[in-house]
C-alpha cells in the first residue's frame, strides 16, 4: 500500500488539528568553520488518521506523497508515550 520514503523520529508538539499532528525533528550538524555541534530543528505536519499520538509522544514518521498543502509525512507508530509516564508519577 505504501511506498516507503525516508523514516525519522520526532516529538509531537501540537495536536490542535483533526487527523494531523505537528512533529518537531531535531538533528545535530557540525558548523563548517568552527566545528561546533549545533542542534537544528524542523517542524513538519504529519497525517495521523486514528489520532493515536498526543503532545510529548515520541513518534516514527515516514515521507509520503503530498496529502494536503502542508502534509508530506505519515505517522508509522508511537515509539514512547508521555501520558502513561505522567499518570504513574502523579498517583
């Protein structure tokens, strides 16, 4: 069904839309001149048809065909949930 594109991991930072999430991708790059390791972040819109992920969850996503004006990524699965961790610590 799917033609697999590149797969990356990220953290969900927004779930304000139906069937969509905003995921922040973080990568480390070395500065060309000063050789210092710099953190670069990018926010991408991800298609999540079952609304399976929530803010703070670590997710795995893959690149796909354009699904809308801004969505080019599809959710594969939730790697780590934060809601379960919060419930355990508050009780």
